[in-house]
C-alpha cells in the first residue's frame, strides 16, 4: 500500500515538472513570437516610419559664423557694424516632391516660384543651397512657422554702415560671403573677419536646431579697427565737396584732411559717392576712391616744389630775381605763357602771381636730376605708403627721358601725374618743417617722419605761400578771418589723345595756421562747367569752408599775428 502511494506521488511530481516546463516553454515561445513580430514590424512594415523619424532628428556639423569687428572713427563713433541676420537655405531632395509647399516658400520670401521650382529640380542632388541671404530674424520666425521640411535657417551677419555714402569709398563694403571689398574692409579683412568655427547640432526635420551638442572648432570673433578719421570733419568735407561738384556741374572731385603733427588722415571724401547699405549696378560709378586712385596733372599747385628745387640747388635764394618779360617763353618751339607780363620778379612773387615762365626758367637753369630728385623727395612718383589697397603711385617719368620742353612744363605741373593724397602729404611735409611722414588711417599709429629738406627752406616757402592767401591777394577765396593760410591754387587742362582739351582740373592745397600748422587740406575738382573753372574760383572756396569749420570743431586757436592785429584795432576804436 505504501509502495503504491510512493509510486503515485512520484508520477504526480513528474506531471508537475512537465507542466511547468511546458508553461515555461510556451512563455518563451510567446516571447520569441512577440520579438519576431516586433522585429518584423520594425524592420519591414515600420521601415519607412522609423526612417522618417530618424530624418526628423539629424545630427549635423554646421559653421559657427562670427561677426566682423566694428570699424570706429577716432571718437568711438561706429562706421561699420555687423548685425545678426538669418539666411534661408534648402535641401532640394526633400522639397522635390513637395511642390505645393515650394509655392508657400516662394510667396513667403517674395521669390519667383517658377525659378525656385526649376532650381530645386536642377539641383536635386545638392545637399544644401542658399535661396535668400541675411533677412531680419523676425521675418525668419514667420517662415519657421510654416514648418516646411527641407528648409534650413542659418545665422549669419550683415554689415551696416551708419555714415552711409559720406565715407563709403574709404570704408569699402563686404560681399555676400562677408569678405571685405575695397578700402578699409579689404585692407584689414583678416583682422576684421576673425575665424569661423564648427559645432555639432541636432536638427528636426524642418531644419530647426533643437539642441547644441558640442563645439568642434572654437570660433574667434573679428577684431575692431579704430580709424584716425573724425566723422564730424568727414561730414563737413563731404558736404562741401558734393555741393561744389553739383554747383559747378563737375564730373568728380576729391578732398583730404591730414593732421600735420601726426600724419593721421582725418577725412577723405570722393564724388560721386554711393550708399554701401544698398549696393546696385549704379553704385559702381561711386565706388572709386578718387583721392588716392585718380591721377591727374597737378598744374600750379606744384610750383612751390619748383621753388624748393631752386633753393636746394644753391643757385637761388629769397632775393633772387627772375626776368619773366615779355610774359612768353619759347622752349623747343613750344610757347609758355603767363596771364600777363610780370617783368622781373622774386620767388615770392612767382608763387603769388603763379608765373609759368618764372617756374620754367628755374627748372631749365637746374640739372634735370635736381628737379626730379626734389619731386621724388616729396613722394611724387610713388605711393604714400598709407597701406590702403589700390592706392595709385601717380607717374613721374625718369629725368633721363626729359626733353627741354618736358623739363620746363614739369616745373608748373604738366608732364607728370599725382593724386590728391600725394599733394596733401607733400604740402604737409613743407608745413612739418621739411619732414615727410607717411599718412595713416589708424588712430593710434604715428609713422616716423624723415627730414628731406632744411627746416629753413620749409619756413621760407611757407612764408611765401602765405602771401598767396593774404591781403596782397585781396578777396582770395581761401582766406579765413583771424587765421593765416599758406596755400596754392592750381588750374590744369585735362590731357587727351593728341593734346589737351578745354576741360580743367581745379585744385587748391593749403595748411593752417601757417605759423603753427595743424591741418593740411587738398581739394581737386574735375571738369567744372561754366565760366568759373579755375582753382581760385572752384576749389579755393571748398578749402575755405572745410578748413574754417574744421579749425572751429577742433578748437584750434586763431593765428597770433591776427590776434595782435585784432587787439590793435580794438585799442584804436577804444581810443577814439
């Protein structure tokens, strides 16, 4: 009996074990089936869904763009600023099957829908194409709300120029890729541009960045540039030059202001101009910086350097007399004329009355190399080393190729070419006690100066130039009350193929106060129309207005000589 019970119990245990194993096996089989079904669902039926979900969250490396450095004037006023904008790009392969959304995109960005469609079709193998660059962030937000797949939004920067056309030629501009073009933007491009970086981001299927992952390459923003330019003086020079060009219906013009003690350029303007904030095909005519790129025969403004050549030779001094009678001088069959017979004159009268005959006779009495060396000493025939890309060197032919008539005409400003900046720099050397200094546009830079002539010669020529703009020339249009001005006019015919035209370049270069020079200003206006076309009528008034306002703004004291005269007159009035 007991044995039967033992056998029965043993069978019962075997049944339980088998049942448990069956249950476990069934459970494992069920798990396998579930896994298999799930794997089938994911790998086969759900392939498209999960691929789509993967595309919705892409990890990409994108450029980390940086703003260009700001360009400031000497007083901290911004002249060029980078502002954050948004650029719109597309992934053509994601839009090619969504043409109704393409219509939405074109409408939102004010683009031609047919052109956009054709672009997507033609470039469907491209990964990314920009379709609109640098729009305001608020406009981009409206587009983001459309949630169009394949549209990407990338942060970029747009250059803004607060002074607009007032200083456009000197500052320059940037292209669509934020690379500096022309002027300061080009010359100091590497300094201003900085270094772009790269970072990994997670984007959704609409191209929105939903998470920054890490910075792959660090970005370095651009460095600022502080110019020597004074925006106030720049505006004065711009306004006066533009007004004169318009009034005289001239083709173009240029003006430069240089601080004599430092050689720093305080203003540089050109006409015509353009707005760098809105560049178009019409802007091309105004992009040229005429103050340092246009070359021309200077005319009579060069005569002070002819006098200096005579003084350097030792053949002339302040009391030397030159016979200019009868007002006509023939050289190699070419007649050189004065406006009238000036008779026997000294060097001061030569400059005061602007005698072509007197200048030609000085030049021809010297060896050719002395005349060439003097002009070369003052920087003519080479650029001023101001370091702006595109500066012209002018043209000073080798003296070994000069004929007698060439040697004579060079003495009064024909037969070679200069820039307005070269003239300003050369006159600044006279004003700076005969020391030449390369001009600079950077606030904290003062280039070394170099003695090129004896200070006594510089002082003597300065004294002569003050008689040009003085009571001896009553009514001279460069005169400024209470200041002594040293300067010279120029009126030169414009050369053309086969000779000279009846068109002129009017110029004036001068500095003030003459006894303690602070500012030099050079003005040139090309092809003024009408009865008044000479330097005295066209350029001298521009010089006066720019200089007078500049002296006032910079709080430069009136000339001591003038103050003494003013005080003396006041005493007489009181006595009476």
